[in-house]
C-alpha cells in the first residue's frame, strides 16, 4: 500500500472525536486525518511538534482525505455521501468541484497531473488541472479495498491496480497517455499492497499472505528484488512505502513488527575475492540456484529486513512511511489507536529503530509525555552527517506554484480564466483549478459510459 492509503472503519476515542482514516501526502511532508467531526492536516516538519496546518468541521464522518503535496488542494469523501468526491482549496475556503459516482468511493490517488478515483469494479482518471474526466476503466477485477497506486513523478503517471481478484497479477497503466503498459505476474495470491517509488521507476507489491515482498522495474515489469518478511505466519500487510531516495522499503502489518528493507545489490565479485569457507559456500549456493526449482532458488535469494520497528501493540490498523525530518531519516507509524509514533532509523547499520516521539492525532497534536527511549543519549553527529542527503524531489518552498499559503483571503471570489499548460498553480489566482465547474449548487455527475 503507498504513503496515501488510509484506514477504513477504525474508530478510536479521542478528545470529542473518533479517528476514521489517515494518509500521508505524496512526499511525506504532511499527514491527513479523517474523523467523525471532519478532518485535519498536520505538518511533519519537526519531531517535537505536530503542527495543525488546517482543520475543518464542515464535513463529518470523513473516511478519505488526500492532500496534494504541500498545496492547498485537498480531496475529501464522507460516509454521509460515500459516492461523492469533494475537492477543496482549504486556504481560500473554496470548493473547487465535486463529482458523484455510481457506487461507493474506496480510494483516491493524486499527483500533479492526474486524480484517480477507485470504485470496487471501475476506475476514473481525471485531469487534475481542470478536473475533467479523461478515462473510465470499466469492469476492472473486483477490488473491494480499492487497492491502487499512482506514481508521483511529473514525467510519468503510472497507475497500478489488481489485474485479477484471485491471483496477484498487477495491471500497469499509463495515466498520462491513457493506455495499458503491461501485466506483471507478481504473486500467486491476491494482492494486499502496491506502491511506487518517488521516480516511478520501481513498483513494490505484497500479497494477502504477506510473507514475500517483491520489487519490479517500470515500465518493463522485471523483478529486481525479493524480500521475505517472515515464514512463520501469514499477516495482513497494511502499508508499503519506499523512502524518497528509493534506498529503503518499509512494510507494516497487523503484527507488532515493522520491517525496513534495503535495496542494494550484493556484488558477486566480493564472493570471488573471499578466500574463506564462507565465501566458498556463497559461490556454491549462487551456482546451485541455477539448477534448483524456482520456488527453492527464490527462497535462497531473498533478503531479510535491514531494520525493524517494534510496536507496543498488534492487531491494529496502521500506516507507515519513511521521511527525512530535521535532516535525519525517520520511520513514522500512524495507528488506529489515535497516535503517530516517530522512530529514528540508522541508515548505515540498521537494527532496531528507536522510538523518540509519540503524538496524539485526535487532540492538539502535542506529544504525550516522553517515551522511555527519549532518555537515551543523543545520536552522534557523524550519523547525522551521513543522512543529510538532498531529496530527489524539490521541497514545496522551491516548487513554483505549490506553496502552503493559498495567497488569498478566505471567501474571495476567483475570476474565470483559461488554463495555461503545466502543473496547477494553486497559489496563483490566474491559474486556479476548475472553479468554473461549480456555479452555485451545480453538481458534476459522473456516470459510466
């Protein structure tokens, strides 16, 4: 599952509100939370404080809320009207548009080019610049959880969704050119999670068994990596996400352990140069995989987790992500118990990650006390220096047209205009997305054709 997939039907007692869903934005700089009273957007800029960027109580029973990067565009779906998608510019207090569909909306994905609406047996592709419907994928395999993933890179908009309801095949679809690219035979069992890396060059997947996680190249669909999460028991994978630099892959489930895998190739030359018995056996095992059955050789080639997070709970819905906060790599776990847990990740040695902060998602966002791990000595400076890497994607402050401030006062009238080519500039009143789609009480209706 990608950093945008929320958790449905998970209710947690908070301060006069119950938690319904949560999702990270595309570059893991923001956390969106849907509740019985509305929704909230948190900034993930610091470890110490979970700042509330925006809060709305106008729409109750929100079970889907997705924010477009660090912009003011947010998409909301409520249990009150589960077939209706509402798109807002929250800084201006304006509804951009709304669309109604033939059945309940199960998930929504968005990037700077496309907005994807997933129903149980159909998928709708919208142009995010003007919200027009570009394509309807009808009679897709039954997908009761709304499982799908959308790449976030501006040069491609790959969409991945189940190609079968009985096996783990993946359909790779080009949402820019509106055509199917290929079908990837990823697993024998039905899919449970799929996600793209930040450049859209890799696609990771897990099946309902939850024992094996595979990584494929896109658009070729060739298998690049295979990781074994465990062999003792089947689990329900609740989220799957790459780090922004594509060096790590994080998977969480209904167990108490979050696994972080490192995407690196072991050079064969290192085995050749080793005169030890271990090196000799390594060469023998690699050679043996050429003659063993596929299932056996695959098991021998699988890598174990590079790092782990030990949660103090299990059997609870959660969504994890990997983010760089204050120049250090962190593992974030938003849980249906109503909290966000932040852990340190050692990118050099891995091992067990250290819990450093616990925030309430239903309260003010302030940390609740000090976790016992916080009393440990601080991380050495050399560790900080090794992880202060530049991000592959520009920050919201350097991306033109994607500032957090909408640039206008709440309730001001947006003039009619023609849209220019390129990404939506949400802070520019002359290139604001499709306010002309909503005139008074006019509703936009989407029906299968």
